[in-house]
C-alpha cells in the first residue's frame, strides 16, 4: 500500500516554519507496512490544494492531508477536497454540539465563524478532536482509495490519529507484518562501523538495513517482514544479534533510548551519583543529563568552569598546571574530574575541557581538541579527542564522549 | 516569478531524516522576490523523479532539485532530468580534472564510479563544488524556464548556491525590490503583542506583517516592496518604528540576533562579567550563553546546583531556607544569585530554580513554577513565573526569563 502526505499552509513555504507532522505519521505508516512515496507541501490556495490532492490520489491508495481545517477564510482543505471528490458539504449537528461544549468548558461562547468546522463532506466520517475544535475527516473514494484529513497542530493531530485513524488504517494495511529495531552506536567512525558490519548485513534483503550517521552517533535501522509478528521479529533479532556481536560495547542502545537516558538507567541500577565539571561545553552536559525526567535521583549538579579563574577557584586546578600545561590538557581535565567528585560528594565525577572554536586553536591544539575524564574513588580515566565540525558539533561530540565514558565504566 | 523545490532521497521519506535545505533556499529566494509555491519530497526512483520535475516545470518558472547527484546507482537526478529534457549526457573533462584534484589533495585516487559525476546534460552549465565531488547543474529550457540542481549535503549546497547560483538567479528575479526586518520580543504573551500592534500593522498591506510565536519568544516579520532598495527599506523601517514604540523594551532584537547574543553584546559593551547558578535548567542557561563564540570574554561560568545538597554546599543556601521555604522559592533563588556572584567574583550573578516536571508539582507550586533572580553589588531582583508546556518548554522559557532579566538590567 502506497501513501502520500500533503502538508498544507502557506507558512510551511516560508523559511521560518517546517512540517514535522509527516515524520510522526511516516513512523506509524512504516510500522503498518504502508510506504510513503511522496510528501508535498502546498500553500492555502484552493486550486493548488485541489491539484495536489488529485495528483496524489492518482499515485497512491492513501492520501493524508495535514492542516487547513481551521475556522478562518485561509483554511480551505475541507472545501478543496469536497469539490475535488464532488461531495456536498453538510453541517453535522453532533460536531456543532462538540465544539459548543469545548467553548463552554472554557467559559466562552462559540463564535459564528467556527460553524464552518462542522461542515462534513457527504459520505465522510468525522473524527473527534480532543484538544481543539477542528474535527478530522475520513473519506473513501469510489475507487477504494482513502483520504484522511487531520488538523495541523501536533497536540491535536497525534491523539486524533492514534485514537481514531490508526485502527482503521490497520484494517487496510498489507497483511504481512513488519518488525523494526534500532541499534545506536557511539565511539566509532561511520567507516569503521560500515567496515565491520557490511559483510554481515549485505547478504540479507530481509531485514533491510540502513545506517544513519550524525556527529558522535551512528544508528543502524533494521526492518524485517514476515508472515506473522513472531516471524518478522525473529528475522530482525537474528541479524541484530550478529551486528551487535561485531560491534561489541560500542552499541549503547537497542531501542529508542538516548545516550543520556542509558547513562541515567545505569546510574540508577548501580545506585551511583554523578557530578560534572564542564568548560568548553558550558553546561550542555548537565543540560543533557537533566533533560531526562527523574534525573535528580542520580545527578547532583556540577560546575561550569568556563574561565580559568573558576577552574582554579572552584575546582582547585593548580595555577602551575594551567600555566605549564594549559586549560586544555590531560592534567587539567584530570584535576577537574577528581575535584568535582570530591567537592560534591558524588560517586563519579566527569569533566570536559577543550577548544570548541572558531577561535582559540593553535598548531599544537587545533580547534576540536577535547579532553574528557572520569574519576571514581580509586582512579581517573582520561581520553583525548580530536573532533571535526563547527562549534555546535564539537560541543555535542564532547558531551557524547563524556557520557560514553560514564556508560562504559558502569557497564562493567 | 514562481519557484518549486524538489528534495530528493528515499531517506527523506523515512521518519528519521528531514529536508532542511529548502528553508535555507526559501530564505534566499524570498529576498530575491521569488515565491516558493510548492515543495516536493521524492525518493530515488527515476520515474518518480522525472514526473516530479515535469509537474513542477508545468507550474513554476524555476525548479530547484536538491540531492541525488552522488556517484552511486541510487543517485539518479542527473539521468532523470536529462531524459525529461531530452538532453544527452556528455562527460566534461574539466569536471573530471576538478574531481581528480580533490581526491589527490586527500592523497587518494579517484574511484572509477565517480566518473558518473562528470556527466553534464548537453547545453547545461556545471557549478563547481568547493566541498565535495558532485558539481551542480544549471539548465535553461526552450520555454525559458530554469532547472537548478544542487548537491544534498548543506556544507556543499550552501557555498555553491551563494557563489555560483545566487547572482545568476538575481538576473532573472523580478525587478521590484524587497526589504525585510524581524523584531524579536520576549516577556509578553502572544495575545498581548497582537493586541498592542494589530491596530498599527493591520492598515498596511505593504509591508506585510507576520507573527510567529514560540515558547518565550515572539517574532514579528515585516516584508516590504518598493521601486528601489531605499523605497522598500523606508516602508519597512517606518512600520517597524511604530511597532517598536508600542512594544517598548520588550523588543530585544531588530535583526537575527538571539537573546543570548544580545545579552553578550550588552555585557561586552558594559565591560561586565556574568556567572550563573542553575537548578531546574541543569546547564541550559550556561549552554546558551556559551553557544556564542567569544563568550569567554564575559561569561565566567557557574554552578549547576541540581541537588539541594549542592545548593547548600556550593552556594551556601541556608538549610533553614531550604526546609522552611523550599528549593523553589524567592528566598532560595535570591541566595543563589547573591552567592554565585560573590563566589565567582562576577559583576552580575543570575539564578534559576523551578519545577520543570513532569513530576514534583504541588497544589502550591505546580509544574512550571520558576523563580529567576539577578544580583549586582547592591541588590537582587527576583521574579516568579508560571510557565506552561512540557519539561523542555518550561526549561527553555526559564532561561529566556533569566537572560531577559540580565538584558533589562544592562539596557539602563
């Protein structure tokens, strides 16, 4: 089954707004075995809209339109689709009632203009909107194709899709079953990963394997098909196990967890606490660790020692070390890890110092030079890295390396 | 002049990758007065590609294709466009030479497979690629339409577009001139901004005004047209001045600067230094401040006092305050700002404490309750906020409020 997604709204053609709903929908469709063959982004013009839907219906069995269901003159999706499929628009009293109740609950009277949202093309089903006024619409064409119209705001689209559209789509989806698995890797270059695992996955056409590389992280996506769930899952798990064997502990996640979530899980399992001392990352490491709800159970906090003065004053890096070896050195990063651990009373102390650029590089220590260290009660482990990319990428990779130090320590 | 953008690559139809190049291109096209009327995302299938280009050429005068110019079998943009426009592909020796030099510079021999990238449709111009091997292509159709093909990776696409395509496009762009201006506002709700400025901008059709709201920030985009640059600019500046009058110091930027950049500029102008004490934001405030290159001139660092223990131990918040008033209180945030200033020797100390959720809220202090404070040598200014949204949004808004405290202090 082939699908197309049409994202509607003139603002999506500007440099300032981007459709993200289609990523969410593609994820669900992929798992149903429905292939997205094209995405189209169009403005609010009714003729453009009609043309886009007509073209998509000529190519795909399922066309999902997102947005343009609001109450204003700019919202033309309903009209365009009704005209294209030659259906009259009929006001549904249940929709009016639902909308009036929503307004009443907020202590307001429904404006006249919202009545447009109660217009439903003849023969179509409407889908309730738990977080807004615009109902969704589900239409079947005489050729057996499906048009699904959803509201644009993600907090409205997502619950509506999951509660009212997903099960219906499943009934139309292909009968073979899909299973997917994602392995996430850090600490290895893309070429290294490819070299190790290409001989393993290349012979397989089912599951399909895709590598997605970003700075400091490589994702391996497996997607298998089978006669039933067990069959599809078995295929995926079999290949995943072989790939994991080849990559060893470079694989940090076998699902959707981020590196900071994995580190958090390990810290909780071990009942350990963590504190950080960050220089060039300026707080990014702490920010990532605390982006995980409940991180206060294991993360104590730390010091952002951006200036050399704070490295000395708050974390006791000796002036002689800073002078002779520099703020970006093995000696400094080691002192930072040891001392943040000691001063906070954490079980583990992790530290980062480096040159994120664009200024500050030297022939000896070019931009991208980063030291990370991890201290426990007995020893300090230190690593030197040379990251490529701009300031943002270097800082991101520095935090990946620091988190991975903690992960590898706790795995043992 | 109307344009369409076609982003090419099967990975762009998965849930994992998104086209972002089109935002960059839309920005340039908009400034040239070229209107983007549709964006299409297609996979690597040659027939799909041909159809997409044919349809776009029927609607627009300029069609920009992004991606699919690499050396592998999956890269079919060149073939598809040549077939569609009935042009032979001819190998260009200059392109071969350029590619060979690129490989030689990296100490490598060019693989045979890359020769495909030297194929240029008859009558087309090729555009050099300073950061990769795939040249861009510029074709004019007999109907006077333009097809521009650019490589997918942003570090290749952007310099190529700016060096070799922009000037040529300008020669084709409409003769009237555009001017744009962005005002950025923080500290006011969208409805408040709208209420104050709608009566001002509504009567104008030129410039056009668009409001874009995100958590903790509202952007007002003005776009004016005129017979020459001076004329267009005058229209935009006239309306911008009226809007600024109505919003006063809630406007923090009259260009593209972020709030952290504006705060950095003020700190440099005043020769002042800043240190931070962050609780619920976990490092995000420091991360934002240090995302600005050169921030070491004014940002000393700070303490991420995520646990109450560190609030006591590293920032001297009295135990009695934590017990009686709580970690999320005016008393705590005030002590944090005072003490981070004192302990780091910074001119200004800023602090944040709050409940980012999803857990930890109480009837008294619901999720989203955030205190921010700013201390100088003489006094502490404290604010209490109640932010809406999820953990990420609450944390973001908390840093906006803290940065804005600093900005307003330094403006005086």
